[in-house]
């Protein structure tokens, strides 16, 4: 357990950050699931719309430090490739 005032403050900050990051990560996963659901349904127009909605959210998480830049790029690339592969 933290004893010094600095360590106690750092523990509080870390916990707030952890909860915020968990919430943001969960939100992004929901956007990704929406895109994948449209891909599974085979609806290219809806999948494209869902991807367009998810893309800026994923990119924002890099600036907030929730995802590494390459991880976000990989997620976007794979989703985009799956959407493009759909035939409608």
C-alpha cells in the first residue's frame, strides 16, 4: 500500500486512468462489433457506414493513449479489407 502522499496521489490517478481507459476500450470494441455484425450479415452498405463511424473513434483512442498507433492501424486495415471483400 502507498504510504507517502505522492504515492497515494499516484495510486488515485492510476485508478482513475485505468477506469477511463477500460471504458474507452469497451466503447471501441462495441464499434468494432457493429462493423463485424454487418460484415457477417453480408450488407456492404451498412458495413461501410458502420466502418466510417468506427474509424475516427479508433483513431482518437491512439491520441488518448488507449491503443498503440500500430494496433489501431491494424484494426482499421483488417476491418476495411473485410468490408471491401463483401459482394453486394
